[in-house]
């Protein structure tokens, strides 16, 4: 699979669309311009790669809409070398955006088929998360905690306590909460016990499943 000037042009247009929709973080927009999203989809769907739409990727999962990826990433306010936990590796596109922002990424996927496929793909593309884990994202990754940021890329009926507890003070958890439709929710850890919560509009995600392995 190639990455051509045509693809580059489509990415530039996509970044403009996201900017018009309110994405302001220059580094996030640069990542959108740089990462060859078409390579994360099966080659037959290349034309869909740079539309601002979610798309099925197998195992009943989707590659999130670029706007959603950019919106969640912007909320994390990533600085280089921040430790970020990603729940739901999926196609790996969101992971690639986080890596492009120079985060140290730990990513968990619970669908074995997707986990294997994406892990191979990362190897081919030279993407190097700190860890790619097959497992239950509900539990987080206590052995690597605390994290500067945690991003959940599936809809959660409620906020897993384990994830809250694995945030650094000052750390940010970005999670879509709800059953059929989700409210994008940001938690900022203010102290050991105290969290600030912000609700940031409705989104639709595939469900975050617990203990299904």
C-alpha cells in the first residue's frame, strides 16, 4: 500500500474540515495531515479514508470518525513523553495520532482478531507503542500506572473506577459515557480524592465490553 501526493492532499483537506469544526490544537491537526489513515482500512475502502466518518473495520468494531479522534486527543492536552493509556486499540489509528504527539502509549484491545492484526500492522509501519496488550480495558493497567492521560475509544455505561484511580494528579481521562448514545466526558484529577468533571456533547461509539475474554 502506498501513500501518495493525492492521499496527502486529501489529508490536508480533512485537517481543514476538522479545523472548521472547531479543532484548534495545531499538533493534533499536524498529526491528521501526516498519518496515512487509508492504510488503516482494507484497501478496497481507500476512498472512505479521508471522509469525516466512522467506518467498520471487522470484529464489529469501527475506526472512529476523524473528528472524534481529534476531539478526544485535543482534550488530553498531550505533552511529549506523557504516559497515555488507550482503551480500545482498534485499527490503531488513534494510537498513531497519540504516538505522533510523542506520547508514550500503552494500548489495550479485547478483540483477539483485531489485536493480532493491528500488532502486525504496527510492526510493518514502524509504530512503537510502549505496550500493546490483549485484555480487558475496564481494569486499566495498574502495573504501569499512574498515567498522564487515559483515553477510552468505546462507549462505557459508567466510568470504570480502576481508570479513575490510575490517573496522576493533574491527569486527564477522556471517556464517552452512556448506553445508546454517549456523552464525551472529561475528568481531571485534582487531588487523591477529587476530580473535576466536564461533559462535552453527544457522540456514538461501539460499546466498551467488560470481562468478555
